[in-house]
């Protein structure tokens, strides 16, 4: 599904941005083309005025001058003295052929006045327009100059081949740039959409794992309850009926606890965990939790200790109920995974840099580095068989959500990391045990 969505998003992204790119390219091309045409036309007008001024001021028109004007300005100049072609006309006929003759006649016919026999009385007249033949485009100027009784008529062409060549080069450049950009854009879109979809794909995968794990965890108590109900229908023994009723009640409470935790995490995902913040003394919260779990630890043949700093601890703005829940999760986890005759330490460190640090450490096996981040995932348990019916794998995930809601941090490491700061940790065996370290802002 995600592969198809990835392809569709890539095509959509490339097509959308590509369409915008093409539109912008066409706009740039239009304005660049208009600018080039306007510049070339202005150049034609300026050079034409230079030639006409020279024609009007010269008494004698030399072959050398005509050749220079034609080569320098890319003009083709045809002159007529009182209607008769000058000698340079013959040179054009020899080199240009019938195409130039046809083009010149076309220009003369298009002129609004007869340049050979106009009797309007004006001493000078000329008009400019564009002409096209089968393969070329030109600017043309047709007119005459009079002096006394003499009339010098002219037809001048300005070849636009260089302009067309420049325009074609511009078209090719923009087309090549667009093609290269679209290729780069498609590659970028492919990787960008993959990066965008990665969190969605990861979330969906975690959701599927969550549903599968929740189904697995719910199946066990449901099986016990259904089996107990079937047994109740078959047995008449009061002892057995009482035993199965207690068993079903216990499994029902486990289901209630699991569903409550799942709802809490779901609400935290949707709206964020709601906190009732107030000024709290963390050392008192730790003492309350210590007293609550001291008897539980003794019943498991464990030593539960607490370490508090001698100096006064500033108040911290927290939700006391949530912090109690956090400490209960970590202490319950420590009680369950600490071997017999082991030690559990609940400690609080002096405040530093507007942050306060506390944690829970226990002896026993350490958590491998590869699992130190994964243990905070939902339904994750180091033992894959899920035979531990006391834990669902949601506790540490809830602990992380509680700390995150308080804008704090939680991580797991080894007790020896803080042995120099917490004296009690120096008694822990080296390179063994687990330490959950938490920080909260003051």
C-alpha cells in the first residue's frame, strides 16, 4: 500500500512542481523573447537612421561605402536613381538570385506610396515593416530621398537570421534546463516522499504491532475467564466454584488494568497527557513510594533503600499523582526483575542547572545496549515468550509519557555511571544492574 502511495505522491509532487516550473519558464521565455525582438528592432532603427542620414548627405555613393554598410550592419541595400537601378543592383542580382528579386518586389508592392513616382511633394519618405519568405524573416525599409529634381529610391532589408538563431538557442536552453530540472525534481520527490511517508509507515507498523500485542494480552485472561465459566457450569463443588470465581476475578482485574493503561496511552497520543500541576516536594514523594514498597520488597527477600541529599530540595512543579504513578511503575519493575537477596535503590540528587535528577537502580542483569531504547516501546518485553503475567509491557511506555508530559527526560543505563555522585551506588556490583535516570525542570 505504501509503495503505491509513494509512487502516487512522487508523480503528484513532480507533476505539480513541474507544471509550475513549465509555466514560469514559458513566462520567462515570453518576456525574454519580447526583449530580444525589441532590442533587435531598436538596433535596426538606429542603424537605418545612420544609413539614411549618410545617403542624404552624400553627393556620390561609392561601391565601397555600400559594401561596408552591408557587411557592418547585415543590411541588403537596393538603390534606384530616378527609377533606374544603380550599378550595385546588378551585383545583388548576381549574388542573391531570384529570391531577393521576389522579396524586393514584394516589399515595393507593400509600400503605401509609389517610391519611384510619388508626387506628394515631400523631400523624404520611408516606412518599415516585417517581411517573410520561405526560410527567412526580415525588417524592410522602403522609401525615397529627393534633392532638386533627383530622386533616390531605396529598398533596404535587415536579415533576422541571427535573431532567429538566438531565439532557437534560448528555446533549446530553457527546454534542456526544464528537462534536467524535472529529472532532478523527480529524484528529489522520490526520496522526499519516502522520507515524509516513513513516520506514517512506522506509525502504522507500530499500530499493527500494538493491536497484535493487545490481542495477545487480552486473549489469555479471556481464555481463563471463559474456561472458568464452563467449569462453573459443570462442577457442583463449592471449593472449586470459589477457586474459579477468584481466578476469574483476578483475570478480570488484569484486563481492567490493561484496558485502563491502553486508554491512558491512547488519550496521551490524541490530546496529550492531562496534568494537574502544583508545587511539589520530590523528596516527600520518594519517601511515600519507599514506604509503600518497603514491605513488598521484604516479602520478595529484597533490600529497598533510599538516598536523599542533605541540603534542601527546591519545590518542583509537577502532578503528584503522575509522579507517584511513575515511581510505582519503576519500583514495581525493579521488584519483579531483581534477583533474590538483591538491592533496589531509590535516590534523589541535588538540583543542578535548574533541573533535578532522581532515579531507581537495582542489582541483577543489565539491559543490553540494543534494547535500552526499545524497552520504552509499547508491549515490548525482553523475554519474548510473554509468560510473565504480572506485566504487559506498557509500564515503561507510560513512564516515558509521564516524564515527557512534564518536559523532562528518562533513560536507562548502568548504576556505575552515577557511582561517584550517589554513594549508595558504589556498593552495587560493577557492570551489572539497571538504573533508570530521570530529570525534571524546576
